[in-house]
């Protein structure tokens, strides 16, 4: 039975991790991986059509979501394939008496290095507070009840840089411990706690990475199960335990020994040092996109003119206010679909041309074309005038900075609190 269980999990983790995708940059390999991916999609859709019925039409591209119908169908398909292939493998290899020591070694190291890679990846961006940024002005100006649970959780973590950095340090600690065979069990124990917390946040706040975080928790749990006999003896049975005996593939030739060292060094460079350097650059460049000419803040509309006609009825003012935020982003209180709609506000990306005195508005940063351009005139520190053509209409806005004081943005902290706030 032990061998049967091993066969199942060997196939399952191999399918989930899919280590061959890391070879994508090798010339000629991308063609083979593209063929593999198409075959995988075909199999997943076949299983879904005849067995799983997750959804009639599977959506593979979730735009950042890891919980698409395709992702769940793929996960269930991997489980079924693991069962089927395990049965075939067990029939073919039914006379085996010895354990799969070499395959066990390869699976163990595949899981630990993959978990280390992911831990470093998420941990590094957290220590620079880049994964969950501090709530911006547009979010602070949005009623709390308008947010979806995921965005609420993102702002909850992003509000506290201390908590986010702490989370990142713990994930990096997991990754570092997993790199050394002698500390893998400790890294896996901490990893189970870290990724169980991530999974529960995703589950409780409907963050669409539930499946992926579950798989990471499975990885960490697998590493613990591999050492379960010693752990249970120590923590539960109060028995004496002996040091772990590691099975190892002995590299006898010099080039093999050198290759092993080169692999570890390359792993640290590619998956630790380079991501750290990139995150550091992103952290330092955060304010570079700020449009300094226009003061960041919330602007109320003092006067609005449409096609040379003053609009005095507030209900007819489809744009209620302007917010110019950090990083060349902003939003307007509007349901106008010309903008990217989120939580009752229309979001945009803007850039200034100080020579022509114009502001170019885009829906997304990657858009090649502008939505429209408006001329601007900075009257003083508190007042701003915008005018120009939006579609077929000529619009003019007289804006005045609102005296908004968001207590949450003050980042208050008290060791001593004489009353409950």
C-alpha cells in the first residue's frame, strides 16, 4: 500500500508542479511545451465534458484569477489521471519488492525546491510592501460597504507595512530553511503555518487564489509527512528519536559534483537575488510616475459646463469629483463606462504634458491610445481648471481641492490607549 500511495502522489505532484515549464527558455523546448499545453487542455476539456461538468465552457484566462473553471477542472483531472496512471503503474510494477528510493529522492527535492521558490517569490515582494499597497485616495474615498471581500483583505494587509513585512520575512525564512536538507522539516512546519494562514485568508475573503494556496499547503504538508514518524515520536509519543537518515544520489564524477553546486548557486541567483534586485528597483521607483505639477488629492467640482451650458443640477453631473493619486493614477465618482469601473468609481491612468498643458487620460496603463485629453490650468494650490473634448461633448470643470482628512491614512499607533476607539 505504501508503494501505491507513493505512485499516486508522485504523479499528482509532478502534474501540479509541471517542472518542465521551467525549461521554456531553452531553444526548441517552447515548441514541445506548447504541444504539451494543447494536449493538456484537450484532456482537461474531455474529462470536464464527460465526467466533471465543472462548467459547460471552461475559462482558462482568468485575468489574474487562479480559481477559474478551467483551473478547478484541471485540478480534478490531475487527481483522476493520477489514480488511473497509478493503477497502470501498480500493475506493471506489481512484483517490485524495494522502495522507490531514487524517485522518492527526486520527488522530495522537487517539492521542497518548488515550495522554496514560491516562498522566496512572495516573501520578497512582501518585504518591500509591493504585493498589497497602502490604500490609495480613491479607495479611502470609497464607502467600505462598496468593496468586495478580496479588496477589503488586500487593503487590510496593505494598511500595515509592519504586518506585510513580517509575513514576507516568514515566507523568506521558509524558503531559506528548505534549501538545506537538515532544516527542511523545520521549514515545512513553519511553511504549513504560513500557507495555512494564506489559504484561510483566501478562503474567508474570497480571494481567487484558493486553489493555488491549497496546493502550496499540500506541498508543505507532504514534506512533513515524509518525516512524520520522527515528528509523531517526538511531539506525541514522547519517545527518543534518532537523527534523520537522508537517501542521497551520490555523484562520483567531478563534473557531477560541480554541477550540483552550480545548480544551487544558480537557484539562489535566479530565484532569490534577481527577484530581490527587481523588487528593490520597483520600491525605489514608486514615486517616479507621480505627476508633480498637479497636487495629489480629492477635488470637488465647483462648476461644470457642458457644450457651453452650465450644469447646475447635481443629478445631471455624471462626473461627481476627481481624485489624482500617486503613480499617475486616479478616479472619478461616476458610473460612466468610459472609465474602468471598480466599486462605484471610474478609474483612469493619467500623464501630464507640461509644455502643451494637457492631461492625457487612459483606461489602462498598457493602452496605446488615450481616452481623451484635457487642457489644464493650475489657478493656485487649491484650484484647478480642466477643459476639452470628451467624445462629441465640450466639457469644462472648475475643481477645488477638498479638505479631506482620512484618519486611516494617518497610520495612528498607540502603546497606551485610555479608551476604546
